[in-house]
C-alpha cells in the first residue's frame, strides 16, 4: 500500500498494519506462510509454462484437480511436502525451488 493511501486511512481513524500484525503471527509463522504462498505460485507458473492443466498435474501426483486448485490458491490444508512434490511433477528444477526459498518472494519463471 502506498504511503499516501496509508496516511489517508489513518487520518480517517483506521489502523493500518499487515496480516502478520492482524493475526498476531510470530516471525516464523509469517515466514512459513510466505514460503508456502511463494512455492504455490511457483507450481502454478511451472504448470502453465509446461501447458499442463490442473487435472493433468493431479494425475501425475495421484491426487485430484480440486486439491491442485487448493494448492495453487495457498490453502492452509495443503502440506509443504505436497507443494514441493507438485512443483517437481510440473517440471520445476531444484534451482527454481532454491531461488524461491532463498528470495522468500515470488518466483521468476519464464
């Protein structure tokens, strides 16, 4: 959020903070959520790059299309283990996963 909008909201009496602040997350909890969301984004990017449907990826994983959709949406019920398996099943390289983990941000998938 840009600083101008933040000032406007505060002037109107609103409290402005992050999801971490609102939910009272520890730094470790926030880092885990950021990591899962970043890896889920990688899965979607790699799947689309490989021209795979969610159904095709689900078949490779022995799972369901709805589970892949939840994975890509960052659903909290999806384990890190499944996210990493899905990334590899979609064709991600170890270096791509390492990049996401080390940057802690969005993957740069071409």
